[in-house]
C-alpha cells in the first residue's frame, strides 16, 4: 500500500538584518507553524568596527576614547572596565573619593539606560505616548549627566587611576533636585508599567526564560536576575566603593513574591533598579570622603608608569545590561599587547532561543527588546576564505584559542 505524502506544515520567515522592529542590524531565521514559533536561529556579524585592533595601536589613555565609543548607552562602563584592568596590572591605587565618584557616574548611567529601555519596550508594545513620557524623564537624567561631566552621551569623565572631575559642595543642591525629580517620576513609571492592565496582558507569560536556562546559557544582568538568578558583579565581587554600601540583588519576587522569568519580570527588575540606583547615588554623596580624585594628575608621568607595566589584568563591571568584561595585557610597551572586550549582550543572545520558542510572531519585537540588546558592541567578524564563508568548528576554535593563549604567555 502506497504511503501518503506528508504535507509540510512549517515555514521559514527571515527577519532582519534591517527591519522596522529592530533598532540595530541582527538577522533572525524563524521556523513557524501558523503564527507559532517552532525554532529560531540568530546570525550576527553585520556591524564590526575593529575597535580592539585599533586599541592595540594606541596607548592606554587614547584607548579610553575608543572604549567610550563601543556603546553609546554604556559609554562609562566600557572605559571604566578597561581602566580597572590596567590599574590592576600597573598596581595603581585609586583614591577613596574617586571610588565614590565612580559609583555616582555608573549608577546615573544605569538610570539613563533603564529608562531608555522602558521607552523602547513601550514602543514595541505600541504605547508611543509612554515612550515620549520616558524620554521626558530621561532628559532629566541626561541633564544631570551633562552637569556633572560636561557631556550627555560620551562622558569623558574616566581616567586611569580615578576620575577627571570632582563634585563640589555648590553642585549638591542641583544634584539633589534632579534626584527628587527622578524619584517622583519613578512612581509614575511604576504605576504605568506594573499596574496597567494592557501592559500586564502583553508581557505576563511572554518570553519566559527559566532559571535553569538562564544558568545554562550564561545570561547576565537584569535578564538573568528576572529569572531568579542572584548574580550581580557589584555584590559578588565589589569594585569601586560598592563594598561599603549595603544593598541586595533585585529579583522580581521582591515585589510580587514569585519569579516567572517573563517580559513582565524583566520590566519589574529594571524599574526597581532605577529606584535602587537613585538610593546608591544619594548614599555615595553622603558617605564620600574628602581627598584626591586621581592617583596621578600628570598624564605624561602616568603614561611613563604604564609603559613600564607588564602583566595581565581583567576589569569587570555590572553595566546596565549586565557584566562588561575587559581583558588587557601590557608588555612594557607604549601600546597594549592584547585587549579583548565582552559586552553583556553577547551573553544574552542564546537565551533569545528558549524565550522565543512557542511564542507568536507578534511577540518577537517585545521578547527580543526585553533583554535590552546592543548589537554594535556585540558583533564579531564573519571569516571569509576564498570568497566563501568560513565556519569555525568548536574543535578548531578551541585550538586557535590555545595557540593564542600560549603566544600571550611568552
């Protein structure tokens, strides 16, 4: 008896690298059954700016300028993580006051990033009026950033061994005024995002990342904390003066008593972290000791010290999106021997797959946006050989990694 031919019920849908719902270039290949997503594949490599290679031909002070431009939203965390790595290699002691000032700038950047994310999330759901509200609130944070650093996006406040500008007593009233505005605005955002019926219906039960998947796939930042994983570099391995400030991990059960790991939980974590960042800034200003703001104010002398430094160092920071990791090797030369950067989105790409499987096509924008991705600080090169794409196998990638490590160890 002749068997009946099976009819294919699933279809392939490509989205990206250019798409109205995507703010940066990334390509998805979806396999769908009706409106339901069956499988997902993600392709990177559409943006690569060779910043690491360029940095290996610049001195460490010049690299601060490059690192600041890895990501416009994390323009403080990247140069600061680089500075932490260099300071560890060169044995540079950062003044106590500078460590508190660093917290102020880092947490202000977290507020700017999370409020920006809230606006993008509202836009993806279809609430553009809420998007404009978040822009108005974020403007206050950007104005304060400009007041403290002289710039709104690329702050140019970082210096190896400290910071470039101090907070003087006459600046405190202006800072407190902005923090009060942000506090009042937080309550408005909390009601809109966490109590509005439409937001709940659109985000609860959508894009679930279980605690097991978050751990297995090495998710980081608010994405993993929303799944109940208590992981935060500020607490796990304190840097700056975070060890002097008593604060805890932000997970959704703090507010709701349960963890679902969905888009709604990721909204909860980011909004609560805005409130936490305001409190950390206030406490840092109160506890900030007097003293110097940089270990060596003379750039020529600092460069001479760095030119003699030799060794390897890492810098880890809890950026708004998650852990930023910088590896640096100095070899008694003007330029670094090696500089490698891992941005948090790099760790949050694989979690997209379990988040998107089983969801509807209409859920794709908000699920993808819920991890707050940044492709420009994540993308890697695509290798071509003889005009053909060259895929690196796991074994070959491991071999190349071992070879490079041995070269660096010489």
